[in-house]
């Protein structure tokens, strides 16, 4: 087939050249025989014919085109309403629809008119020639001049006659060149690999043109070079075009659009370039499958749009209309806005397209380039596929360094994309909350609430959890869900819940939802309202009781009436009923329906950065803030990944907890998140993923949130290490094969390294009496030990010990104290064998450390009186050890008492150390110092 086309192309060029030469030859011979006068007169009239043909053909072409288009519009408008809508959106389309056919018809009309006028003009030309010859009979014939004039006549006639043909051939050649440029030498689409920009701060626009590799046939013949170029690139075509053919064709194909003269050749060239550039995008592949080829196509189209106001204006009108429709969640020409199902991503995409709502012909090129740059950043970070396919790793990708800041850098280069900046930042914030499982909306809070309540009921019934414990749990479920209500009320609700689901271990969230739905439902009864007699909760379930409320009541009114009965009974029994009198029943009653549920709990929907917060920052500050958000996301991803990969004992490392703390520190320092940072931090600390993995109390959280300067990383690491110390104290083996005692030492080092008054308080809150009792330590001694630990860490916070120095007296003393506490957890055995210390070493370690002396004094003196065996270690200290302790203490006193600055405190310290070892040396002390 290619051979046939090649022969045809060659034949065309030969015929064209022969015809061109014949035109010249015939007119040269005619001029030679007729002379200069006759030839010149004929040339003038041919020129007039050509010019008149242009002026006559163009309006006729436009008239015929408008008649045809009106007919087509009427037909298409009724069959395709979208087409009619498109015409209304962009008036320039109608101008183009009239102008383009007119530009195609006009050359044809022109040829016919030119031939007709040429024949007509021969008549006046004949008479003019006779008139000149009659008035000037002596003018010589000058055959050689006639021949030259004839040559000009031949060229001019050929140019007038074949200008449309040459113009069409040139346009077709340009189009063919554009098409073949899309393919490589194997006939496949060009997939040139272009590296996307690596700059993390500002992503520079790509500027890559399609390749110019032509298509090659299987037999080796080149379609472009062997078929197309012989036609478009030969001398005669170029010659005709260069001496006026191009101007004639352009004159025939010029049309008016919005008062401007437009050349179809130029507009067709731009349109062809834009279409060819967008071919990879228009080819039907999903955005999730795009590569740099599609992005570069958009960039090239953006550059080409700058060469035409008409194509640019048409595209600007269409994109503007589409963006406005999509921004209002409406379809445009039957096409809906892309939806990923994730609110933050959909908002970002909506804002991105909304930026085109005020695009004009002058801005569309830059706007298109900005869009391409945004898509380029998304492609580089694998987000095109993630956005459109719901990739589960979307958060991991979002947290990558450079993505959020890269997007922001791109949109900041175009002022009219300023509205996107908030959605870019909110995208990062939203996904950060998503990592921590912070619910998106109040409806999600409701779902979590009923799930948690169902789980608590099942757990209580299965494990025989006391009702009082369950009441505390249910109250926390209410407060965590942002339902502010007095505990007395949730206590009653808990009793009704247990009455309705008594003994059940398979209660579902749907059933809990139904419980509240029925309990708070609108009642539509006709009889008078009345409550059951007696104590409601003992006679009938919560649901049953509320259904006794007849007539029409809202959920709030039904609740209020129900609890009026409770108020009455409480007051009759002289009990406090104030909790039930000033309740926001309306708010509480929204539990009847997840769709109307309102909560004070933090949700992603409520934590959106405002545009005002953004405009108050400079570009440099904005980029820095975005980088900070990226770091926050990376730290939180590190934390959540460690949680998901933690071992069965559910203990995660201090380093991973520190990642979460660093993220919270960055949040508290963020300028752009200033308005929402406190809420994000609180939601993070109270989220299930944190609560289930870090034993942080509500009191500690409240303290962290109210403190003016809080080092979240230090506090969280302290919490985790303290929890891990409690976990490892007294253990003989560890799941990972390491020594629990060594772990306790390491975790103490972590705590002591950055000890502050705040972290000392946190340790005290965790190491409370109950925690000590849970270690297996007798309750009678638990308070002493808890007090001692509190004093110890308070003192250590002020002393700033050096944990890297193995001889640091305070550090050695602290580890000895915790070895003693570890020994308490094991029954039997010998204290000094378990700790690996001698009696003498132990006493000197304690005496050398002022902090340990003060700590042991606090543990051993109650109300100013010495208490022996203050740690409960008596059974682990042998008689020989006690005797040795007395001897060591005696030697210590005799050697150091006289040099002691505070002799009273020195005596207390000696007696306290003896008391821990179940030795009372208070009377002996006085004898030793005499």
C-alpha cells in the first residue's frame, strides 16, 4: 500500500509541475505572438478577475455556511441538548461553526467565480485592446516583451487558480506531520521517558515537545518522507505559496470571530497542535494509568494555546462553565466531577477545577500549565493512581517529603489558583487525622459510639465486670464522643442498657443504635402522657419505659419526662438530683439518628484551615508550614506503622512514641494550624490508637493541653518508658529474649536523660498506689513506695543526673531502688542475690546519693515516725544480711557523722536505709555517735 501511495505522490508532483510549466509555456507563446499590448491587457483583466473572485466568494461562502449551520443547529439542538448548551456557554463556537465551513467553501466558490469572471473579462479585454490599438497605431508589437508578460500572466493565473489547492496541501502536510510525530519508528505511540522535576521546593514546568520520528512501513518505506514530503515540500508548491498563493488562501479562509479577523489556517494549525498534544490524554486511558507522556501532552497543549485567542477562548469558556457546574456537584454536558469518595481529596480536586471558573483566553495557557504541573507532582508521588483507585497506601504517599509542599509551590505560581492552597493544606491535615483514626464527621462519631458501647456491654457480660466499672466505661464512651452529660445520667442509662441486654454477649452496634433510636424516638400516641408506677428501671426496660410516654413528644421531651420520674424519686430519698435538672436534652436526644447526631468531639470536617490563616503568611512561610505538615505526617505514619507491627504484648518502642510526640510538638508550633492545632493534638491524644498503645491518663492529657509550654515528645516517651518499666519489673524473661532488668535500666536512662518537673509529675501519676499494688506489692506498703517514687523523680528532675556516666551516684541509686521494687514482685529468694549487690555496696550506693537518701526517708517515715520494713522486703533479707547491714551502717556513721552538714537528716537517712532492710538502728545510732 505504501508503494502505491509513494507512486501516487510522485505522480502528483510531476503532474503539478507539468501543469505549472504548461501554463507558463502557453502564455509565453501567446505573448510572443500577440505582443505586449494584448498580453498586458489580458494580464490586467486576469488580475481583476482574481481579486473580484475573492471579494465575491467570501460572502457567498459565509451565507451558504450560515444557512447550512442554522439547519444543522436546529436538528442537532433538538436531538442533542448538550450541544445547544455548549453553544450557549461559548458564543465563539457558533462563530467558528459558521467561519470554518465558510473558509472551506470559499476556495471552491472562488475557483468557479474566477473561471466565470475570466471568461467574462475576455470580452471587455478584447474591446480595450482594440481601443488601444486604434488610438496608438504606432505602438510596436514587441514580441519578446509580450513573451515576458505572458510568463507573468501564466504564473499569476496558475497562482489564482491553484492557491486553494496549495493552501489545503500545506495544511494537510502540517497535520500529517503532527500525526506522525505521535508515533515512533515502529508505528507505536511515542512513549519518550521524561524525568519529572526533582526539586522538592518548587516544581518547575516541563517543556517537552513530541518527538519528530516519522512512521516507517514494514517494507522500509517512510510514510512521511516518501509520501507526504514529496507533495508538500516540492519546489512548485513552495513557489506558488511564496508568491501569493498563501495570501490568497488566507484571504479566502479569514472569518470574523467576536469582531476579530481569524485565519483558518493559523487556527487550524493551533487546534491541530493542541489536539495532537492532548491525544495521550484523550486516548481513553484512566488517570490512574497516566505517565509523563500525558502530563507532557497537557504542557505542550498549554504552550500552543498561547498562539491563538480563538481556540484559547473557546477552551476557557468550556472549562469555566464546567468548573462552576462541578463546584456545585452538578453534571456538565452529562459529565460528573470525578469523585474518590474521600472528602479531602474531592475538595482539593473541586478547588483545583474551580480555579478555571474565571479563565480567559489570555490566562488559559498559564492555567493549563499550572494544571499540568499539579498533575506532574501527583504523578511523581504516585498519587494519580492513588486518588482515582482508592489506594490504601494513599496516606503513606501523602506523607512523602515534598508532595504537599510541591503542590503548594506549583499553585502559588499562579495567583488565580490561590483558592487551592487551603485545600492542599487541608488535604495534609485531613489525612493526618485519618492516620490517627479521627472520625471524619459526626455520623462517624455516632457509629464509633454505638460500636464502643456494644463492645463494652459484651465484655461486661462475658467477664462479669461489675456494674460500677461498666458505668465508668460507658461514661467515658459518652465523653469521648463529645456528648457532654453528667455521669449520674450515664449511670442510669448504663443500668437500662444492662437491663435490656442482660446476659447478652453478642450485642451488635445496630442493636445499641436501636436502643437509643427507640428511647429517644418521637412518640405519636393519642392518650395522655403517663409513666409507669414505681421505680421505672426496676420494672421495665429503658425502651419500654419511654414507649409509655404517649401523645406526641420529641426525643428531647420524652427523655425529660422519663428523667422527671427519676428526679422525683431521688428527691423523695433526699438524694442529689441536680444532674438531671439542667441537662441539654435536645443535644442528647440526637442519639436517636446518626444523620442528625451532633457532637462536640473533634472531627476532620471541623478541623479545616481557613483561607485567612493562609493569606496572613508569606510564600516562604507557607512553604515551610507545608514541609512541617509533611514531617508531622511522616512522624505519625512512623508511629502508626510501629503500632500495627508491634508484638502481641502490645509494647511499642520509646523511639516510636517519640515520633508521635515530635509530630504533636510540630503541630503546637505551626502558624498555619494555629486555630486548630489544640483540637488536633487533643484528638490525637484521645484517639483509640493512642489510648490503646500508650497508657496516658486523662489527667496527664489535661495537664499537657493546659500547660503553656509542653514537650509532647518528652512526656510521651516518659509515659511509655514508665509503663514499660512497670511491665518489666519483676519479670524473669522477656518475649524477645532480652533481660527485663536490663530493659528497666535502659528505660530509666531514657526517663532521667530529659527529666523535667512535668515529666516527673507524669511518672508520679502513673506510679500511683494502684499501680504499685498491681505489681503484687502488699497494699500496706504500696503507699510508702508510691510516695518514695514520687519524691525520687521530683528530686531527679532538679538534679539533672548524667546517665552516660556509669559512676553517677544518683543514677546508680535509682537503678538500685528499682531493683528492690523488682525483687518485691517475686516471692521467696534473697534480696541481694536477686539484685546482684552486696549489703555493703547497697548501703554505700544509697548513702552516696543525696536523692536516694531523701527518697528513702520519705518512704520510711510516716507522720514523723520511723516504719521498719517500709518496702516490705523483710522476708527477702536474711538474719545474716541484717546483721551485716547493722555493722556496715555502724562503720558508716562512725566514719562520716561528724562531717555531716545536717546531722538530723543524716540520722534519718541511716535509719531509713536500715528500715528498708527491716533493721531499726535508731537507738543504736545514738550509741555509735557517742
